[in-house]
């Protein structure tokens, strides 16, 4: 992908829980952001149509649109990039932004090996998605992030306040944009 602009600091992951607020968030964001469209809960035809609707809104506001799916599907749907497990991103697709996910050092090393453009490292803090799951916490997050060869995006329990406490510029949220 040829990047006309740098990676945004704010990333929004779509989810069944935030589906009702996505369009409003995309329209009202005062800063550039990236939409990572997942919507795994929808049947394929409906998932495609909702992607197209949200992508139009996002692009009108100058936001990036990343698809959690295969590179082939991302190209067919017109996404700017793909999101997923590091091994699913290999071989690296030069025409698409690649955003890997990592939860431990093994996955982070895989993201480094495949040459991902960015990595979402999670979960930093407790999440509503996975109540009671182990978290990285600020110290382990920073230690792991220091080993990444690409920009790191903090994910997991992130809110504006959490991003300030963590002191990390790039962060992603599922429902954390509505909480401080």
C-alpha cells in the first residue's frame, strides 16, 4: 500500500457491541482514525453491505479502513489493509496495510518475521470482552512493545484515560471510545 498519510493514533475495532455507534463515531471523530472492520456476527452478504456502508462514511472523513479477513477479500471489498494473526498475514502483502495481532512474545516474533506494518498488542488492561483473562499490564506491555520492529497499537481495556495512564500514543478500542 502506498501511504499518503501516517498510521493514525486511534483505532476502532468493530464488534457486535458497538455496531449501533460506529457510523456516529466515524462521522464525529475530530482526529483521523482507523476502522478495523470485524463484524464476525453477521452472515457474509450482510457483513459485506455493512462494510461498504461504513467504509464510505470512514473514507469521507479521511479514515483508514482495515478488514479482518483474507487479503483476497480485502482487495475485493476495497479495504486499505488486513488485520489478523501474524501467520494469516504471511506472505506480506505489499499492496495492503498489514496489522497483526499479538498476545505473547511468540506472536510478536511472528509479526516481526512476516514484516507486519503494525501490531496490536493485547490485552493491556482488563476487558469486557474477556472478563477475568490475564492482562499484560503496563510494564509487560512496554517490555514486549520494545521488541517490536513496527509501530505498536495498545489494545484491551483501552480508553482515553487508559491511554494517558499508559503514556502510549497509539491505541485501539472496541467500546472504550465511549468511556474515559
